[in-house]
C-alpha cells in the first residue's frame, strides 16, 4: 500500500504496490497523503489507512489538499525513525477498513524496535496498535523473576534512582547559578 | 500397493508421515526413490541443522540434529549405527549399494535401527561410502560433525579414529593426562580435517604451540595453560570462541590483545573470550580492566546491554543448547576497521570479552532501549493494566519509584479487589490470593481469583541457588519463583515467621490499601495465627480435623488471639469459657457436638453475628431465656442468624412458642424468607439457609423482627433489618 523513496521530502514516491483491492470499485477516488520520518523517506498512504491515527486524521480531515498539494507537503515526523514509521504505515495499510484481529502477530519482536514503536504509536495516537504493543510489552515480563524484570525493562534500583535524582538536582542548581551569574553580568 | 503408482501428492503425504530415518533407508532402495524423497521432502529437510557421528562404547551412531525452536533443547533422530567386526559377514541380514560400495547391514539388537557392519580394515572406506551417501541425500547445506572424545580411562590404548572426509568438521575433547594424545598432537593436527571445537589441557600444548591448525578451531577451551601456551594463543588464535581456565599467567597480555583486536589486525572472527584466573593465593589478581587507548564507558546511571552468544561447545546431543556467560559491562571498545563494539568486563578477577555484531551507534541505541519509566504515563498505565497482579506485586518490590507508579496507575484496578486471603497452610506452605470483581465472557459480573504469592517456612535445599533477597517493608526476605505455580514464593526460618509475615502484611496494606478485607485462614487454633492490623482470622478445625478442642487450649488461644472472624471447631468439653473470653466475640461461629453447658453459655454470652451449633442438646429454659433477652434488646444486638441442630433429646421445644411476645402470621399468607450473607464465604455470595416461618418476635428497643422456627428438630432464628411494620408489608 505504501511506497518509499530515499531523498528529500519533495521526491515523488512510486504508486503503492501492496494495496488490498476491494471487491467493488470506490465511487469517489481515494485520496492519498504523504508522511516521512527522521530518514526523510516519504511514504504514500491512503486517507483510509491514516484514519487509524487520530493525530493524522485530525490534521487531514479539513485540509482539502489536492494530490499535488499533498505530494508537495508531506507530514514530517522527525521524532520517528524511518524503519519505525514504515512499520506503522504497513500496519495502517494492513488494517485499513478492516476489523482489527484480537492478536497481532506482525509486531516486531526486537525489544529496541518495540520500544520505539510504542513511542511512535502513542505519538500518532493509534489506539488499537498501541493496545497490541502494550500487550506485547507486558508479555515480556510474564512469569519472570524481579531481576529478570529489572533487566528487561531496565528498572533502576532505589540507589540508582537516588543517584539520578541527586545528579538532576545538582545540574539544576548549576543551571540556576549560571542564570543568576548571567543576569548579574547583564545588570552590570 | 505400489508406491510409485500413487499420484505425487499422495506419495508426498505418505512420506510426511514417515520418520527421517525411515525415509533415509527408503532412499537407499533406488536412485528414483532417492530423487522422489529429496524433491518432495525438500521443505522438511530445512528443519535439519546437521548430521553427527559420535562414538559411544564400541559403536558409532549417526543422527540428525534439528534446528532448535524457541530455545528448547535440541531434538535429534538416530538414523543408523556402525560397528566393526573381524568377521564382517556374521549376522549380516542384507546388503545395500551405498555410494557404489556394497556394504552389509544387520538389525541392531539395541535399537530398531540398521547397523552397518564392516571389517576393521575397511573402516575408512565404509565411513567414506556412508558419508558420501549422506552428503548426496541431505545436501551440503547442513553441517556434518564428527565428535571425538579422549578420556584416558576409556581409550587409553585406542587411537582416535577421525576420517578425512569432505564437509566434515571435528569436535574434539581431550582431557588432561591423555598421554597418547599429547604425544601425537602434532601428527593429529597435521592429519585432522576442519577442526571446529577443541578442549585440552594446556600443558599438552607446550610442545606444539606453533601448530597453526589448532588455533584455527572455531572454539577452544584450554585448562591450566602454561605461559608459553597463553602466549601462543594470543599470537595465533583465529577462531570464534575461547575460554582459558585456571590461568596463572597471561593477564599482562590482555592489553596488547585488546589493542590488536581494536586495530582490526587480529581476532576478526572472535565473538567471545574469557580468561578465568587460577584460584591460588599466588596467582595474579587484577581488580580492573587493563586500560587501553579508546576504552569507552557507558554512563553508570544507565543499563548496558548484556552480551551473550550461542555457545559453540557441544558436549553431546542430549545437552540443551546454551549461551556463553552473559557480559553486562559499562566498559567497551570499538574496532577501528568496522566500528563494531566489544564489551569488556573484569569481575572477580576473571576477564570477559564479548564482541557484538553491532556498530557503536547500534550498540548505544540498545543502552537506552525499553526503559519502562521512559514511556509516557498513559502508555505505562496501559502496559501495567495488561500485567497480572502477581507480576505487579513482583515489580513493585523492585524500587520505590516502581511501586509509586503501579499504585497510582492501578488504583482503579485495586478497587475491584474484594478480599486478600492467606490460605490455610499445607505442608508449611500457604498461598496468598485475591478475589476481585470482574466480568465473564458474557459480560456479566463475576468474581475472579488470582494468586499473588506463596509463603513457606523452610528453604528447599535442592534449589538453594534459586533464592534471592527482596526488601519487603524494610525486611530482607528470601524469594524464589515457584516452579509449580509460577508465583513468587517467600521463604523464612520459623523463628523469623512472625516478623516476616508482619512485613509482608504491612507491604500488602501499603500496596493494595485497606479498603477490602484481609483474611488469615488456619486449620487449627493451635497453628500460627498472626495478630496484625486489618487482618481477620478464620479457623476451620472441622470437618478436616475431627479431634475436639480442649478448654485449656481454647482459653489460651483466645487470651492471645485477635477477635476471630470465623471459627469452626469440635468441642466436647464439660467446662465453659469465661464470659469475658473473645470466644463469644467471634463473628461467625460453628461448633460441632457442643455439650449443654457450652450451648447454654453461648445462648447467654454470644456477641457475634452468626452461629451454628451442630448436634447439640439443650434444655427448653435456656432457649426461652435467650428469646426473652433478645426481645428485651439488652443483648445480642449484632445477632443476624442462629441455628441449633439438635440430637434427638426428647425435649418438647414447642414450649418456646409460648414465650411472651411470640407472634404468628396468618396461615393463609406466605411469610418472607429470611437470609443474610454468610460471614464465612468463599467469595461467591453464599447466604445463610432461608428461614420461612409463620412465627416471629419483635425487639422492644427498635421494633425489629426476628423470624424463628422449630422444625425437623432444628431451631433457627433470623433477625431482619426491617421493623415489624416493614416486615408485615412484605407478606404476600
């Protein structure tokens, strides 16, 4: 459904290749929008697929872009890695206009990808995908011992929390002192 | 039944139902059969990781190894055995053409497997024939491995036979003291084929330290290497994994080793290296990683990723595949040629070096991965909602911040908990579980049960290593993950029982709150019963235990016990407890076979809500007195339900009906049924047995009604919360 192209955001992406064909041709031609992540690779996605994302749906609902305008103005999501955005786009395409299954087996299994995917999905407000991801994250600690849970989710110990808090306070103190000194310098 | 006449798909289906070993034997029938099996079973062959030859006793066994799935132990399937005999025609059952050579087979008496039988002088050619046949059948994408072990107590006088065959790797395991091996090492290496794995005593290497083939093995284990061996190892090793055990020397070589790895000039294939120091007082002891230029450090507040790769050491097919020892270190170096990272650790004087298949950028991304506390709060909440409460309990013990997060995000979920139960002990163990309101599949309200943890009074010595300590309300308690229930289990010495349970209970109160009931269930008043805030106690001594409780035991128990929620005992004592005893304050009481004195005492002094006395005898007068005292409103204010089940004593209880104030409902009307929620219930809404009676009395102080009946030899008395007026409105 989506296509990608390396380069600037203005690069024209190719037509989607994996779109599920509906039995009956739609009366109104489907509109497409364009998104890109940190890697600037542009993905062409149908408005129907983007309905999964409350954030993007809200952005495009009253936009009334023509195809050319949409192509010239892709939505930039600079805080999302390219491979993660690709996963999100793929998921939206796979579940376009379909009831979502109770379990999704297509989610990434690597911990680092899942972490970034959760953040991206939360940012894009894709409720169902977020629920699947959260389930998967939760499953990671099922039946594990505390130390394994600590390892999996990198939960700091009380001592580490205290050290981090102390460090943050120290840093805040230094910043405040720096600001005071700068203000005093300005006054002089 | 001609197999070749079947359509291809049918043949395929038939083959699918056969074991690999059967298919292999069928493939020897003809070239066409082999072709058919290979083409139809190509997909099935993809699950095979290798073919192994291993010698056990005086036979060689050939078996298929399958790719491990989901970290499960490796599965193997034996194809055939091979053995030598000076009379290679003896017992031969059939002969087959194997790669152009006619060889004899017999049926093994140990295994239902064909056994290739050959004369010792034909050993090499027999193996060559069978290996070529296997290569042709399984292809060259699977690994062919020859396992050879040289234990001095087994093969002192035997030379190790290792054939020179194409695509064959050797896993060798030579143990210290094998002088034959030691003497012939150079010749062995010169003649040996592709060497994959090698274990050896380092002293044996002293004289052959420059044999290059040894250092090309994928995997090496050297025990007690001498100085020259360590030197030679660092100079020449080209394999993937190595462990040097009991090292006395060589730690000064670590800096040049890391520098050479960093520059990319050597150790390009290295994945894992470990040097374990010799446990001797004079052995060299380093306390930190030798510093090399470019050594980098991960911020100590962050968690470094753990390095571990599949261990190439393969003791045998029955052993599960394992990984190398995990290396979790804040220190790492980066190879200049390809930017790949190696974690470096020096712990307990042992040096570990793990090479990642990741660049520094990818490696550093892993440092920050999956930190739960980095997710936005709503995501954390959603994740935590998917987790069982027992796992949340575990997690809450990890840190104060974690506990705060769980408590704040799961507050609504915890409100659905209706009870936390410390279940009765069985063999010094008890389980803690919660009951909570939930919905069933139909969407209707129901009650769920979820185990939280186990509590035990003793350590299981067999799994001593599985224990770890956690801080529970300021007390360090040993825990482990139960194999049976998959729940956390706390363990403590009986002398620590009181303080440990107090800590656990206080922790529950802090974690879950005090809005629901906490119940401690005991099988006997003489068992341990803690006296803790917000903890109700159930004691059930019947029908599980039939022995009657003595008055002294009961007196002692109630002198020190909290007020019980529920007590069920058998009591045949002649004496009665003092009216001040907390025995009379038990909320729900069940007594089996009480003697008249006990019944009379209860009818005078009971202050609880519900009581049932089984198989008792009573005079009429105490019963009349009970009725009169209840009507006066001076006592039994909390009473909801009383039932006396009599043994036949021939006493006319109907006199009770003549008590002043007894009222009767018109016989043509149906009286309402009295029932109240049982104080003692399993959580599934059990009520007392309904009382449908035309007789009732009214309390003078608040005009409330009690229905009572004397039927079938039982006396039942149920107090309504309705006044007489309200009660009469309920009549049909």
